[in-house]
C-alpha cells in the first residue's frame, strides 16, 4: 500500500470523525427509507398431520421506518413496507401457492453512542402480520387457501453509520415471531411457522 493511498484513508477517517453527530434527543424523530429481505426459517412446519412439509421462500421489498424519541437515545419505531410476496412449496410436490403479507412492527429502541460516528442500537416490540392474495397452483390449483393473521414478539439490532448531523446509513437485522394457521377450503390443515430473519439497509433522515 503506497503512501498516497494511506494518506487518503487517514484523511477520510478524519473527515468522518469530524462529522456532527446524529444525536438522538427527546422530541426528535427519524425517517428511514430502504429495503429489507424477509428470510423465513428453514423448517416452516407441516400440514395434513405431518404428511406435507412446508417451504416458504424469501422476498425483498422497499421499507420505511419512523422513530420518535421521547427520551434521549430512547425511541419508539414503526416499520412499514410494500407487500412482501412469498412462494409456498411442499417438499416433493414443488410450488403449490403464493401469498402476500404486510408486517407492521412496533419497537422500543435504545441507541448507544449517538454522539459518535458509529451508533449501535437494540429494540424489542410486537409484530402484526396480515396475509392476503393467496393463490394456489400445481397440485392445489383451484383450491381456496387462507393464511390467518399473526401477532408475535419482534427483536431488532442494528448500527447507524453517521454521515452528518441530518443523516446516516443504517444496517439492521430483525427476528419476528410469525406463526399462521393454514386453512384449505375453510378447514384448518396445519400451521406455518415462518419466524423470519429480516435484513435491511436504509438511509436515515433526522428531523
């Protein structure tokens, strides 16, 4: 590594350190605009008395977060998104349906080092997931499939990389407890245990 490159990296580091902090004071709020990937866990449950094993696919959608700070470094965040769409497979049969869902999530969050360039945070809250637009295909084509709505706990961790006093790049991850009763032609046939990890990247504006 030559001296010019080293000098450039040092200058960049000093410039970042000189940026004003994204201080989280009482009465302020942030707006985050980005995208998240919903990645259901690998074992999504079974139907028909354990004879049909579910596999639910991943999806990425644009997301928006709003966080209001009612105390310094302590805020309440709301996560919203455009509808996520997932393929539903049954092992051995392939794709049998698709569904869409919206996962509004409310979290109480604490931020560390909000006066610095790197500010981590953690949160815990509740997720409400509503499913809609289920469509069947393949072996289930023509049948009526319904996934019931779900309420469960949610956990959130992330890091803000502060660019200036009004903005930061956020990298975060969530875990959501999502379990849905599955009905086929009005009869319950099992439960989908989705429990996804949700990975995100966003730009956060402070107001």
